[in-house]
């Protein structure tokens, strides 16, 4: 029997296997953002280990940085607490740091692929659940907690249990304005936010094949919101065209060898998955979350659902908690809701092509009265490229704030928050209670939906 | 890490599904109040209006109730610990005095982080979780035995569970796995590197 792409990636990295089947995987790349960096360096300090392969590690602050123009790295109590610890650790352990104002700084899940560090066939580890993003280049990318980051730094390896495999085939006709964010939110709503627990997902099918890399990153990024820790896409010509000119991609013969390797790391025709899902997106409309987790998603033309028939007492309580937190009840039409904040950015949707699309929608128009709109490029490279096209002028003339790269309003870890009671249309990946600030009401949506909301003050 | 020992104790049930780690360990607190992870854990539910700064505990929240003050087992709803990979989530729960969490499913990264924090995550079928929750109401005493791999519920029934040997050993011995990895797999690591440098040379010629 053949192997799936994920199984091939797995087998390529097994250093040894424990008696109970747990495998020690070799970790090709370790990425540190400010939080996981500061905390894992603390563990190295405490236990007296060094970094086994510092040349395989990069760090970039993103979570605690201010997105304000002229930021200094001391803009919030969070940043003052964390950033100096990241800097000290990188210096002590010889880790390459892309600090504030470095041309390579940005959200770690954006700069990894963008700088050519994330390549097909690799294992990539980061102390962040959205590490699954890097799976879009055909890599086994795992998000872990602080202790496992520390383990990987000290040993270049990690003990991992092999997940089951799930194939998600996406086909049909993608209507204009329908973005990967809509597709993945719809999938999560349909399958449920725990459907993927214990699985590594492989996305395939004509809709995925036609996606740009920016779009594939969005798809893989939200895989964890379905409960699956890994999302992968087989490398193809689109992938190769994407990485071949990146600054840290191999050159010459080595590049040719990697391209040849790409053709090997794809699922065999006779492989077997543990689960298969087929999704025809013909007729799919733009999607938006109404509640307090990414599975509570409806069409932008839809309304807040009632408690499903057959829900038990606890499910009912959770729905009521969502209604109470969001400040409305079932039947409320999403289009009737007034919004106060818009955020475009994050590791989900902060890439250049999304900024280009958003700019086209807001050009010559103005943000609606009573709405505060912020757009934050995902990396310094995205920001520079956008500015070279004049996108910053388009946004600021339309009344948007144009920010410095980082997690900004996604993470609630940098002093930037949505005020209590405000509704924010946000291109991020989590609408959990308090995620964007205490009593902040988040509506996850695509950049297209967010840009339209900024101009109209409504969900359209 | 603290060694995991067989224990007997009461359990507290809080069965809302899909409780995420942002809720268990709010971001602002884990950075600015790292020594008070337990105090602010479950902030949106623990405090009146979800506001930890008010200091007003919500009496409706089971973990605030005097009856369960010394509970060592948390019986939770499905998909408990979904979302962010923050390890302060299980750390906060351990700091609250819990040694074991029982649910019908857990977030994948959260499960791995529990072991790192000396906390035992146990998956049982939903009906069994509901039965445990029911039995926890009268301060029934549960026993959790990691050596025999079983939970004895207050009704006297023994329920066995599976756990990988490596994880069990890690909990029982409370050791840091780094030394074990470095010592135990040194030869395999060298062999792997040698093999891999030939198989994937591009990975090594363009190091950072």
C-alpha cells in the first residue's frame, strides 16, 4: 500500500522509535516568536542546556509588539516584560533575531515561508498553534507548548505520536469574492471545531490546486481551529515557483535537488487515509462568525442561529453564553448589525495579495463614520512591497490606520484591544471570549468582507 | 516536574464544551501576572462580568464553590483546551490543585502540554464522563491510580485507561525528558544526521 504525503514527511524524520510507538522526530527548523522564545530560553537557562543547532533557529518578535508607527519596543507593559528576554536569549544562545526595524521582521508564520526558511519536506516547530500554516509548502509543521520548544531547542528533536490522516478534497466553482477564509470557516462550521482532533489534514482537489500560495497559507493556518494540529498541501509548480527565488532557498544544484524532492513528497495513488471529506464549494457565499468560536459561522447573508434541536443542557448553556457575550439573540440578521472596528492583518490574512484586494475595494472611498479601521501588514517585506505599490496611501486616504508588522489586534498581547461591547470584523483566526479585549465582540471574516465592512459600517 | 502519585480525592464537574485556552489562561494575565495563573484562570467564568480586576468571584462557577475547594480532579466538557498552544493553561489548572482532568476529548496541543505540567488528561466516553460528573456532586471520592492505569469512581467501579508507556513514566518519575533524549538517542541522532546530509543536502548547505 502507498503512503500519504504526511506519512512520507513523518518517515523522513524519524530518528528512532520508542517501544510504545512514539517517535523521535528530527526538527529541521525551529521558529521563535517573542512569547515562546522568552519562555523557552528561561527553561534553557534554568536547566543549563544550550541550543543544539542554533543555525536552524530563527526568532522574530510579533505577539507583544505595538503596531503603532514609531514603536520602540517599550510601548506596552507586555512588550517591556517580554522583548528584552527574547533579545537576551537570542544573544546568549546564538539565535538569529529579526528585531524591530529589521527588514525581515514580521509575524513568524509569514516570514518563515517569505524568507525561504520554510521549504517542502521539512519539519518545522514553533511554540504557537498556528504553526500549521507552514504545512502549505508541503512541510510537517507542528505547534507545541513552551516545554516542547525547549526540548526541541536543546535536542533538535521531539517525541511525537503519529496522528491519523484525513484528506479534505475541495472542488466546485469558487464564486467571485469567496476567499480561502470563507472556505475554511465554512468547513469548520460544517465539520465542527473538534472534528480534526488526532488528525493530520491534507488539503487537495482542484480548488486547492488553483490557489495561490498566500491563499494556501490561509487554508492551512485555520486547520487548528478544526482541532487538527497539522495541515499539509502537496508541493506543486505553484509551490516551486513561490520558494525558488526566496532569499534563503537553496541555489543552483541544491535547488534542483530540492525541486526533485518535491515530486517525491506527494501522496501515492494507492494510499489510504483514516478519514476523507469532500467539499463542493459551488454556491458558497462569504462567511462570518456570529459567536465565540470559529465554528459558529454563518453566511454574511444569514442570521444568528437558534440553539440546535437535540442540544443537551451544556450545549444550550454555551449558545446562551455566546448570545449574551455578543449582545444579540437568535434570528438577528448579520447584515443588520452595526460594527465599530475593522482589523485586516494577522498570520491568517496579512499577506500582500490580500492587501492588494482590500485596497481595490476601498480606493477612493472612506471608512464609515463611527468605525475605526486598522490594517497591519504581516511582515516588513509585505509592508515595503505594499508601500512600493502605493497601497498605504490608498488605505490612509480612505481613513484606515496603517500599522507596523506584528500580531496587533489578533492576540491581545500588546496593549492593542477592541473596547468592551464593540463589534470588530477581523481577518484573524480566533473569536474566543476576551481574545481581542475584555467583552470585545469579534467577527472573523475574509479581507474582502472586512474591507467592505469598513466602508459601509455594516456586514455585507 | 512534580512526580505523579496515586491519589484519592473529590472531583468538580464543569461540562461546557469547547473551552479554549484563552479562557483557561487569558493572555494579559499570563504575561503580566505570571505568579497568579491560578487566580485568573477561567477569568471569563470565574469572575462576575468576566472581570478579574473586580475581584468579585461568581458563585455560580463550580470551581469557586466551597464544596469543591480541594478537588483534585476536573471533569470537563468535550474539546476541552482547544485553541492556543499556551502551556500556562495546564500550568494554571495544576496550580489550582488539580492532578487529573477527565473529558470525552481534549485539544491536541493541550493534551501534550498537560503531561509537561504533571497533569494527567484522561479520555473516557461521554456517558462515562456524565456519570462521573453525577457522582462528583456528593463529594464522592475518586481514586486515580497511574500505576494500575485505572480510575475507581465513588460507586466502587474500576475503569481502566490506556496511556503510552513513555508518558506514564514521565509523569511517575517527574523527569525532564531532555536528558533522556540526549543520552538515550545519541547514536541514532548521529546516524540520522549522517544519512540525512546525503539524502537532503540542501538543508545543510544553506543553514542560517
